[in-house]
């Protein structure tokens, strides 16, 4: 009979695996031309994603500093300080906040792309661990983020299914980290959309001063959300790596 793992070589007479598969464990590349879903290591992608999320948190920290400086400058202007005495500071504050906003947008795009690629990798691995343990089709790994309305809960459901499939057998891991990450993600999006509509209406030092207080809150939430996302990525990546190294997995058809 053929090996139940690679479906390429003959199994050993006293087993269901070929000699090559019997001596291997963890993440292995499939034989060429084998149309199966195979475990592929998420470690490299996971680390890259976590690094980008850490960069996003650092950019948010810089944005908080720029926000605070702008808050201080507009407070002086609203308090009656002459424009001439704070002109240079006001120009610097505008430059810093504009630069921070541009950096945040660029890093967010990079994080989104790499995060979805990583999520696709761990989802395929999870289908090998638990072929019937997923409530959403694989395509929702991508579509779930962009389809209106369902984007409020589909990505969380996808991650929860992957999380459960990647947990050690008989030792399910709690969902607290997933729930905290998703709550913060929703909060930062809601706050961001609200501020996008109000920031452009601020046309006096007092209004800008008040808006900067709200923006500081939003950037603070975004910073914590990025750190929680990095923790989620590293934890789930480690779970899959440990589970794969427990022994060879049987592939399933895609």
C-alpha cells in the first residue's frame, strides 16, 4: 500500500508510513506534483508579521508624541499666546503630525498584507490538523476583511477555528487573547472612522486642541492593538510549530 502521509512511496510492511516519512516529523515539503494540503512552517511568516506589528506600535508611539506636541501648541494658541511666539513650533507640530499619519498609513498597509498571508498559512495548516473544524470556507481568510458587515465578526471566527485546531489534543487553549485582540481592532477602527469625519472640521485652535486629545486616545488604542496582534501571531505560530513537531500529520485533499 502507499504511504498514508506522502501518497508517493510504498509503506513499510509493518506500518502505514514509508521509511522516509517514518523518520521525519514536523513541517515537511510534499513530494513534487502531489495535490494535497500540507503543513508548512509558519515560523518565518509569523516572525515577519510580529516584527511589522512591532514597527506599527513604534510608529503609533511616535504619533502619540507628535499629537502631544500639537496638543501643547494649540493649547498655547487658544490660551492667547501670540502667534509670532509659537510660529516655529506650530510649523513643526504640523510637520510631525502629518509625517506620523503618513507613516501609520504605510505601515498599516504592510501589516495588513503580511498578516493575511500569515493567516492563510496557518489556516491551511489548521485544515491538516482538523479537516472538519472550520465553520468558514478558506476564502473568507481574505474576503472576511473586506466584505461589509460580515467583516465585523468573520475574521475573528476564522482565527478562533485556527486557534482551536492548533491547540494540543485534549488541551484546548482559552480564547482570551483572540477576544482582546479583536475587541481592540474593532475599537481602533470605529474611533478612527469617527475622527476622520471630525478632524477635517477643526478650524480653530480650540477645536484642533480638543481633536488632538481624541486622536491621542485613538493612537494609544492602536498601539495596544498592534502589540496584542503581535502576541497573537507569535502564540498561534508557536502552537502550530509545537503541534507539528509531535509527529507526522496525514494530509487532506484541498
